[in-house]
């Protein structure tokens, strides 16, 4: 049973954390771990060190979140589970430390036997995914040096390379270079975007797109079942004209059919991107190709009542259907 002094102490700690918008109504050990207060942690080691009571999971998760390495070491010394799963949005303590760039805690957890390729959390990735997604290059290198699976296909972001390029350009470029230099597969498919190239395109990262293409990314990759199933469709759907130009210069098939949009032109029409529509038509996009969710570009434009795009499409004469008589004539001349 807790003494009155300990109970008062823990209640004061809870109130302090609540008033500072840190945590609300969490067990004392969790609150102390969040604060990084070693004396308070030592005084609060009176129950289950793996008690789940905060939004993060265990006290070790709380220490990992805020980079409190001394507290993490104490918790581990007192029986904290090094690979304890987190709550809804959080994976293991290693994933949480990697997400927040706390390399000292990452090192500590690895030295205590944390699983390097464990999965979990909101995006169902590995610790390497977490480090890549948050552009912590030093932790990425540490994980790779310790044997992390560089091509692990897992969760919303697919591979670590795809996670890395789903960021702002400067950070994405730095981490992508690390991964590519270490042997990441540039065309490995997976995740919501489909491939690293499509992820970079959807985030508008021109320099990263160029890096991936220079590293062998397939300009006509087809990630079947994805909405933006080709790089050009991704560029058209995100209205990235410079990227669309780069892809076509690199040999992208302008009339490639795949995914929900079916063609890049239909993707551009669906977004009411008149300049993109005009550019694709100038480059030979066929407005009469049918398929996908929207049938064809002309019908979609009419449905959306976009007069400018309807005019652009109207300037392209529909193809004449091939008659049976024409086919018969052609066969007799062969």
C-alpha cells in the first residue's frame, strides 16, 4: 500500500504534467518517464514497470518518446520489456525513439536486444521505416550497419526508400542517397503510393524524382491496384507539370493504361488541370481511350462541366470507328 507521502507526491506529479500539457491522468511512473526525472522514476518503481497507462503504451515508451535515456536505462534494469508493443499509434520503444531522432536511446535499446525489424504502429512499418519517414539519417545508418532489412516491404509506406522520399525535398534527398548507396531496390513496389518513384512524384520532390530515375527507376512501372498506378498518372493527378515533362523526356508512355484513372489524361481532367490537359494533348495523349473509373476523358470533362477542358478535348477529332467493310477490304489487299 502506498504511503500518504508517495500518494501525494504522485498526485502532484500528475497535476504538474497535466498543467504543462504533457500528459493527462497517467500513472506516476509514466509521467516521471515523460519528464525524465530520475529521482521521481526511482520513487515510482513500486508496481508493474510494464504497466500500460498512457497513450504511448508503457513507461519505456514514454521515456523513448522524449529522449530520456537515463530513465530508459533504469526501466530496462528493472524489468521493462524492451519490445513491448505500444498503443494504437505507437509501435515498439525502438520505433518510437527512431521516429523522434533519439539516437542515444536507439543505441541503448539495440544493446539491450531490441528487435531491429519489428513491425507495428500507425503505419505498420519497421524501426528503419520510422527513421526514414522522419529523415533521421544518422539512425538510418546505424540501423543498416546493424543489419536492418533495407528492402522490408511493410505497411502504408511500403519500403524504407518509399518512406524516405515521402518527405520534404532536402531531407528526402539526403536519406534516399543513404539508402541507394547501401543497395535499396529502387523499383520495389508496395505501400499506398506503389513505388518510391510514385511517392516522390506525389510529394512533388523534383530532385528526388531525378535521383531515382538516375538510379534506374522504371518510368513506366505499373503498380496494379493503385489509384496512381503509373508515374505519369501520379504526376498528372498532382498537377506536377515539370515532373510530367521530365517523365516524358525519359520515355514515359503517355497513353499507358492502368489504375483507377486509367490514363494520365483522365487523371488531369479529373483534377480540372487545364494546363496539364493541354500539355498532354500536345504530346499525343488520346482522349478516346476508355477504361477505369471514369470511362474516358471526354465524358468525364462533360460530367464535370469544365468548359475550358471540354474545348481543349473538342479540338481533337474523335477517331472514326473501324467498320467491318474496311476490315474486309484490308484483308483482301494483304
